C-alpha cells in the first residue's frame, strides 16, 4: 500500500514540476525610482531594420519567399553580416524555429543561404518538426504548456527568435480574426521583450494582401513588412517581390523605403544571393521599358497600377537622360501643368496636377 502511495506522490510531483512556474505579481515604481532603473539596453541587431526587444512580422502570400527572406535576416544577425542595406554591428545568437518544412528541405534552405563566414557554434540554432519523435506534437504557443516548452529552448543570451510560421506555432487561439485569441501569444512575446529578446514572426498574407487574421496583432508590433509581387509580375521573372514597410516605429528616411528584391540561385553551387533596388528605381525601369515598347502614358499607368502623373514624371526624366528612344505610334504627347511649387522628384505626385494626353 505504501509503495502505491509513493508512486502516486512521485507522479504528482512530476506533474507539478512540468507545469510552468507561476508568474510574479506586477510592481509599480515611484517616478524617481523608475528614472534610475536599469532596463535591458536596446541595441541594433541588424542596422535600423531590427533592434533588441523589437517585435516584428514579415508576411507574404504562399510561395513568394518569406522563409528565404527570414533565413537571410537570421544569418546576418548570427554572423554580424549584411542583408540588403542593413549591417549587424556584431554577431548575436539566433534561434530559428521552423514549424512546417520537412527536415531535408530545411537543410537545403539553410545550405542555400549559409554565408561565406559561417556562424560560430551555438550562434544559429534551429528546430524543425522532423526532430520530434513520432508520438510528440509541435508545441502550441497559444497554451502555457507550449510556451513553457519553447522557453526551454531559448537560452538567456539569445538575441533573436524567429517563428516560421505563426500559424504552425499558434494553433489553439480559435479564429484568426478573433482579437481575444491573440492575447496568449502577445503575452508570451512581451515576456521575451522584457528579457531583451527580439521576435520575428513569419506569417501568411490574407486575400486582401494584408497580414492574415485580426489587426490586433499589429498593435503590439514595432515593425511590419509585407512581401508582394510587383503589379506587372511575370512568372518567368522568378522570385521577385516588393518589400514594403506597413509599420515601422523606428525607421525613417531611406531605411523605411520600399525595396524590390530578386532571389538568385547559382545553378552550380545552389547558393542563393539577393539583388535589390529601391521600389522607385524598379518602377522607373518598368516605365522606360514599356515606353520603349510603344505603350502610351495611360496604358503604362494601367499596366503598372500607378498614377498617370507618376508615369509622366518618369517619362520626362527618361527623355532627359536619353533613355526613351521610341515614341507612341499615334504621336500623342504628355502635357503636365505644374503648380508654383515643383515636386522634389519625379515620383512625387502631391505638387502636380493631373496630367492629360493631348493628340497632335
């Protein structure tokens, strides 16, 4: 009988030990005490794109390249390297949690993006579902048990945790459009922020092109990026997309400018690299190409999904640079009626009235 009781007691102790510890009650501080309190220092992880304690999200439709993008960010942080126009000041530890890809596919993705200078041991740790045994399930961050399991993988000196993707790691919150279902995940991320850890969520875009689910997600986030195909995308162009900041609390100037990215893979080495330019430069190049193909102003605007006045300025600039060699067949010309204040560049439309085509 005593042996049976001891077994029950041991089982209860094991259950208690497996439960997440109870949180400490919150504490308020006097103004002067708060002013002198030493918080975790907020430092750049990857230029101005990502800082310690940042909560960020990148979202895109299926097959656009969000995992490739996230892996490149993670490797740059882990090696003190460069991604696009942003450079890390030093190497910091990264935990990359993949929740979808088979193990062998993840190995290939990692090999594609592995930089020439590899991360030091322990600086890039990763997880994929194939590391689980056949009876285990992927932890669910919508539950205390799931959060506890993931927290056990996060070392104290981890600088960045990447969750790829959100739908795989947060499954028990009910409908994605339900704001209340986001609360457990938000609380978990705020806990990491207090530890000085940044979080990058990889998420799907909805049918409207915005991040899928409740907009409540974005209230908490510091940075939100959308990856989407250009308006004139041709599948023959390969992996090409525009990276747009839809929220950026700490970015100004060129750091917040949209970029057009192309992922290139070397046929021989299978190594990936990025080619990029500003979205403005990409639009200008397309206007020039279409104008040289003989398209008229309104046709170019319709093809690219941009304002006719933007097309007019791009064409004017291209003519000045001698980049447009072909005129429309109907000899139409573009007439712009500027206001007193001229625009700073030919892409800004706020200072120029509508442009009309006049047949000669």
